[in-house]
């Protein structure tokens, strides 16, 4: 299986402890992108489906260990953009953002 390049952009408001959040993200295999705020990169050798699930899980857990106002997440796998997600505080999980018609 070929290696996937992963790029994750997190738009988070009111994050209480960025250092604690990024420590969790780094422990799970993501690196911060130099000079960028809340942009992370990683490599994956699993399927795109497994990689997507892993990204959502890691970032959900990182946010749950913290206080924040709201969060949105976008990621690219091998430069292919995936749908945007928003963090739903009622389900405590990322939900796919549906486009307004």
C-alpha cells in the first residue's frame, strides 16, 4: 500500500491550552507545520478510510481534553481535499458539514 501524505487544518476558537492539545496530537504521530497555526502533517500507510477515521478520532480526543468554543476541521490526503467537519458539542464528535442549498 502506498504512503499517504496527510495535511490537517484545524480552525479552533477559544482553545484553553494549545500546548496540551499539541502534545496529544504529536503523541499520535502528527507534526506541526512550521510558521502555521493549527496546521498539522503526517504520513499514513493505511487506507484512506482508516486514515480519515484516525484523523477525526485523534483531533476529537485532543479537543475533549481541553476547553474550547468551537472547532472546524479540513484535511487533505495526498492533496485530495475531503469534506469539512465541525465539532458538535451535543454529540461530542466531528460531524460532516453539509453545504447550505
